[in-house]
C-alpha cells in the first residue's frame, strides 16, 4: 500500500492502525474482503411467535414482534410499546402514543427529534389521531407534536421486549460478528443507527425484516435514547396521557 497516494484522512487512519498493531483486514473486513454467506436458523423467529402473550389485562404493555396492524388505522413496527386499554374483546384495544413530525404526518415517532418510527398511519389513521399538544420546534427547526391512537390490535404481541432483543442479539452474533468486533448499541445515536445498520446489513444475507428488528434493537438502546414514563388516567371510559 502506497500511503502517500492516500487521501489525508486515509493516511491518518492508516498511521493510527499501524501504531495500534492493526491490519488492513481489521478495518476493511466485509468491505474489501467478502464476508461469509451465513443464514440464521428459522427456529429463532418461530420462538418469538410461541412466546406471544395468550391473554392480556387492562393497563398491560405489549410489544409486536413483527409489523402488526391496528385495524385499518396503522401498521405498528416491532418493539413498539402498546398499552392495553380494553382487554374484554377478542382483539385487545390498544393505545399507541408518540410524536408526529410536520411534513411526515403519516409516521409516529418515539420522541421529538428522534426518528425511531413506531408506526405508519393510513389516511384513516391520521384522521383518528388524538393530538395531545401544539407543534414545537426542535433544535434543527423541525416541528413536532404529541399524538395518540386507539384501535384493535389484530396480530399477536409479546408481553415483554426481552425475547425480541434476544433475537436481535442472535442476528448480530450471526451476521455481524463474522466481519467485525461487536459494536455496542450505545456507540451511536438513535438517528445515526438506521443508515449505519443499512450499510452494513447490505453486505450480509439478512432479510429485510431481520435487518429492521436489528436496527430497532440498536435504536432502542442507543446512547441518546429518550426514556419516558407514560401514565394513563381514566377519564370515564377515555384515557388521557400524562408523561413524566
């Protein structure tokens, strides 16, 4: 390798690698070198289905493990926190709460300024939203507001995120560890992870759904993840959202 022919930034990284005793493969595995073809056993995905909650109670939190529908109103993404507000019927009525960004009103996000998509709304779903606040600008000038949606969850869900994240960790071990040392989820921000995961995932044989779950695992455990507590206040059959 002719270091003098490299760009200034590449020369800096090359010199650092030499001082640290690293080789070209340490940096370029999976890029300059083809990764092995690996496929994870489908049994891991089937285990998620077997762990779906068989019964729920009012106030319980449940978490889809695959794209799931709230009637014709929304498609909810894996890992999204849903609160059961009426468990009396065959399909539980759940509450989905998040943030809308102006210009992207068909998506609910986890928090203002953090583009972790919780669900995609249909036109009917947008009309059915309960708006819980005024538009407020983030530090970049993007406008956000709190909103919530209620409807019947038509697909099974988990009573805990833990099995989903254990599955994501298996994906990480299977597809990613063969090319580089594990990257801690809190190494990057919520907004940075999607593009990073997409770039690395393109060099593996991961399916689109597998990559989506792994990306969400990284985002929910990112270094700047916003922690929120949601308190539901019964208002004679309806529910208000108070956040701490």
